[in-house]
C-alpha cells in the first residue's frame, strides 16, 4: 500500500497535472462513468469535532473506489494544528484491495485550485 504525506503529495501532484486530472474526473462524472454520493457527516454527542466521509467510484480500464474521510476540530488552532485532519483512501474497483492512503489536506488544497482552473477554462 502506498502512503503519501502532505509534502509528498505537494511534490508529486503538480498543479498542471491536477488540472488535467480534474478535467478528466469532472468529464467522467458528467458522462455517468463516475459516481459521487453526497457526503455523510457524523456528529457524535458531546464531541467538539465532526467526521465527514465522501465516497466515490470511477469506472474504466482501472476502476477505483475512493473515500475521503476527514475530522473537523475547530479548537485545533489553539494546538497549532489544522482544523481539518484526514486522509483519502484509494481501493481497487476490481478486488477492493486498499491501494493508497494519501494526506487529505494536500489533496484538497491542490484539487480546489485545479477545479477553479477547470471552471475558468470552461468559461473562456
């Protein structure tokens, strides 16, 4: 299983490649080749944080399941930590084998900017 931390994700996923990947992913979603149900948010009683789970599936030559799971703890700033903590799990769509665990903060930062670039290109 591949494990990538924040710095490794930033190094291995350049913005121009993420823009292309997000273009492909959004196109696959529009064509019905990917599924992305609404996220589930779990709010345990008497806890100052929540967990959000965002599953997805992509068909194709290499089908994949993905799951972004994050915890949001607003008080983390006082501890010198990000409020959002989590990971992205990648599974084989053929066997269910866990293939990778990737830092969610780095993925989210790059993906958010890349989706904005895709939208800007579409409007141009």
